[in-house]
C-alpha cells in the first residue's frame, strides 16, 4: 500500500498525515492476522496484565513522529506500509505497550526492505565521500532508513523486555549487518547527522553484546564486543569507553575462555592478545590512556579491574607504570602512593615500597595499613628487623579497641620480627628472652584472632617447632590442618616435619601420603621430595630412589608445559630449584652407596641447570671427601662459600676437611664453626665439631665445654627433622 501526496505546504501535510495514521490503525483488519483488531487492540491497551517496560512509567508519545514522517514525505513524496508500521510501533512502545508494539513491528517485512536500505546507504555513503551528486535517486530516503532502523531496534528492545533474548539478539544484529554490507569501509564522518540513524546505530552496537549475554551465549557476546570495537561505527568516545570497560569485565569474570582475536589488519609488530586476561588488560590500558589524554572522565573502577588482571598475571610492575603515568589530580596522592607501594612489594622491590609507606606515615590519616606492611617488610629482613619491631608495636598501640582481626595480624608480625631478631642475638640469654617474647606475641595473636586465622596458627606451630617444643607444635599443626581443610600444602609438610623430629617416621609418611592423595600432580613436587627423605630415614633406599625418579618425571613434564610465558617465571624458577635439589639428594644417596659414577652423573645433570650453586659445590665436595680426595673437597667447599658465604653445611664441612689435612691454625677452623653456629644455632653437626675442637684443645675447662657441645649436638640430633622446619 503506498499513499502519494503532493508537497503543498506544512499544514496540509500535517492534516493528511493525521488522517493517514487514523485510517491506518482502523484498517488493520484488512491485513488478516497481521494486526490486532481494533476491539482487541483497545482491550489490550486497557488490560492490567499488559506488559510494561521495567522501571519505566507512562511516557508521553514523542512528538517527533509527525516531523519524521513529514521529512520522509517531503523527500520521497510517499509514506509506505513499513514506515507507517514503524511509526505506530514506536508510538505503542513509548506508551509502554510492549506486546502491542512487538505485534506491530513483526508486521514489517525486513527481508523485503533490506535491499532498498542497503542501496540507499551505499548511495548516501558514496555521495558523502565524493561530494558529488551525480548518482541515481535512491529507492528509499535516508530518513526512511533511519525510521526502519529504529523499528528494528525497538523490536529487539521489546523482545528483551519480554525475556525473549535469543530472538532479540539476532533482530538487533540485523542493523549492524545492513550497515556493514552497505558501507564495508565504515561510516563516513557525520553520516546521518540530520536524522536518528547514527543514534540508533550506536544503541544497537551497545545493546547486542548485552543481549547475547542474557541469552547465555558467551561466544557470540565476545564476537559482538569485538565487532563493536573493531568496526568503524562512528561511536562517540564515552560509548566506546563504556563498551571497552564492559568487555574487559566480561573477559575477566565471566569464567568463559574466549577464542583469541584474529586481528588480520594489525601490523606484524602489533601486540595480539592470546587469552582473556591479556585482552582485558589491553582494553583497560587503552582506557587509562584515554583518561590521561582527557578524552574520557576518570573512573576508579578501571584501575581496580586492571589491578586484579595484572595481579593474577604477574604484571605488578606494569601496573605501577600505569599508575605513575596518571596525570596529577586524577588519583588521590595517598591512594596513589599506597597502590605503588603494593606493586613494588609484590614485585619484590621492598626498598622502594618501604620508602613510599614511610612517606605515608607522615600524613595525619590512619597509618594502620602502612604500619602493617612496614612491619612485614622490615620484620623479614635482618638489616631492618629492629625497625620492624618498632612498627609492629606502633600498630598494636594504634589498633587498641579496634578490629580484632587486624590486631591479631599486628601481634603476629611482632612475633615474627622478634623471632628473626633472636637469631642475631650475641648471648644465649638475650636469644632466649627474644624467643620467649616472640612465642608470647604469637600466642596473643592466636587468642585475639579467636584461634581461627590459619596464617597465625601456622607461624605459632612453626615457632614452637623451631624452639623444639614439638608437642605444642604438633597440636597447632593439627589445628591448622583442620582450619584449612587440608587445602594448603605447607600445613601437611610442616606436620610431617614435626612428626619426623619426634622420630615418628611412619606417622610422617602417612601424613605425606594423605597429602598426595588430595593434591594435583603439578603440586606434588615438594611432597614427593619429603616422602623420599622419610623413606631414607627408614632405610628404604630403593623406594626413595623410585620416589625421586617419579619426582623428576613430574618436573620434566611440568617444565615442558610451562612454555615461555613470562607470567610463569616464578613457577619455572621453583621447578628448576626443586629439580636441582633432587639431583643433589640422589647424588648424596649414591655417595653413601659408593656408586661414584652415578653420583657424578647426578652432579652433571645439576650443572646443566645451574653452574654457580652452593649446594652443587657442596655435593661435589662430599663426593671428593668420600673418595679420599681431601684437597679437591676443600676446593669444592671453598667454591660453595664463594657462591654463598652463608651456606652452613659448607662451613662445617670445610672445617672438617681442614682438620683432616692437618691445618695447624686451630683459630681458622674454629672461625668456620663459629660462623656456622652464628647463622644456625640449631645445627647439631656444628656443635659436634666445636666439641671436637675443645676436646683437642686440652685442659679441664676445654673438656667441660666439649661435653656441653656434645650434649647440645646429641639433643639437637634427637629432635632434628628430616628437612628444616622453615
């Protein structure tokens, strides 16, 4: 049906159009079941069950309907059936009659009018680009195209309001398909600025991914987001930024691994993300760059999402760079310093983090977060441990009567700082006092946290174990296992080490086997090494070698699976270190069995992993010493101490060899033993060697001191775990 009118003035067009709309709504029955009959139509309008747009009240019809129709009439001299339905459907949608609007929109034959819309857009695009008017008249005006685009969009919105998401998404996609096929190079600038075409297109581009998400089609949602961002739709900066942020959030938290984008148009040197995290990071960094260029307003959630993405991918240094590049005033100065300090601390740059948090202490705001982090950093370093104790005490004072959880952490950090400080004590009395205060602080932390913080329980058990209070350590270790539900490997390993110190090797092996049953194969490395050592302690040498062989096989597969991802650098280092120590353990077994060739092969394997390693030189020295090559052994121990001057086993062994080769300077031998004891007061071998030195010195006082050293060595050996507690 086409209705032709002459262009005889605005008033006459208005009058005619009013009659057309009136006649159109009353003549719907002539189209069969396409339209609701007038009586049914009025019933639908008045029915209380009518579906209304959620969150929307009655809206006044848009007075632009008549003006757009007039424009279409002036341009083409007619108003066809589809355009009339588009106007009526919009009218019903704006009143909130969604079902009625959908019924009207469904009567539009989109397939039939699509070729005309494509031709109209193509001609308009060419005209716009070449600034020439030498083209055939389009079969449809651009205003008519805009009107039909809006009808398609509102149809998708109606389907969305009715919960028919799987129908709404393809309907919305029609608009984008038409534009892409008509204008493959993208929309020219200011295209359709004189009508609603650009506005409708923007809304459709933004809506489509949301509809696919509602339809539970994550793959199509991802493709729609990429389509929205990679095609030229002439979106404004705010709309583009909104889509980029929503896409990044979807990639980070949807739980669906998207197919990597195929960016054929990118240059060879351009970065192409390989997974969800990388693509989300790229989008969020682009958004931060836009903030810096003042193209969009600052949104704190952008940095929150980027912090999460870079944290889980090991990119805290990159996050620090992004924060530093923010313009002054965009982010609060104190928040910026705190964020930077967290990044530096996470990357292991504790000195930079230390300085930033110290600057934050000068402010008059709550210093608790800075005090806790300063306590953690300083307390873990022997160079700053005294400062760590002071910061911990300040945190305890500052948290009086406040959060119990934070108070427990403050007491725990104080205990850890005191424990580290006790190792550098000069006198036994001073060391005992600091150890007692450390244990007391950890017990206070345990009570304040209501015995429910697994971190505090772990450190309390560990401190008891190191002070050889094994029964208390075992009880806290069992409590830790219950609190964590066996989910943390360190709880299992600590409990097994405590049992081994009590010489309950069968119980320790049972604990390790239980942990292996509940642990994935990639996390079994440390457990298998502990199991092998327990088997050696029970004399099961053959079984221990088999366990080590299994461990090496696991590490070999794990090494290949890690590939070359930068974010897995720490994991690769862990695998390398574990494999290195495994070869050294095997070499020690073969040395005791006098299988020199096998021991040499193991050391050759470890050399392929790391040449300059104190443990490897120490194992080499043991091999030479076992074969009676004392000078070669002395050279190996000397090399080990050159690599690591604090390597206690090499200090003790060097003292032994010097004594065996007849070193005349007892002071030199004694200096190596005393240095070993300064570094590790719980080393039984060092106490034994010191006792031998006193015994050889002669005199009654030397004999008494020798006896004390031998007693200390014996007591330590009786409570010595198969591997260090910490």
